[in-house]
C-alpha cells in the first residue's frame, strides 16, 4: 500500500486535512484513500472516522501508513465529520 508520508514537505507547504467519514465502507475505502494519497499536493493529513462499522473498514484504513483512524459510535455523517474536524491539524479541512 502507498505511504502518505512519502510526499516531500517544504516549509511553505500548508497542511491540508482530509477527513473521511466511513460506515461499512470496506469495498470502497481503499480506492478513496489511494485517490487522496496519489494527489500531487505534498502536505496532507488523512483522518478516517470509522463510525460503527461492522465490516473491515477500520483494518483496511489502518493498513495505510500515515492515515489516522478513529472509531466513533455516533451513527451520523455530520457527527463523524465533526469528530474528525476536532482532531485535524491542517489549515484547511476537506471532507
């Protein structure tokens, strides 16, 4: 799997946080993470908010280096986004 930390970082690169709310997304989470990782922006923080999944979403997401996975039991996309936003460190936030 790709390593998100392999991007080169420059002092003037602004950190961007990408929060991915996920509930039972084992079939698609890998493609989603790969798409962000393969972007050409050099300073990305990836956060997957795994909301009450009963499939393999957590394990797949955790298999990507540099991707933070938090587990929540909120059962709401909006609440999952808020949980990710609270821990995000980037100047800009994307969902």
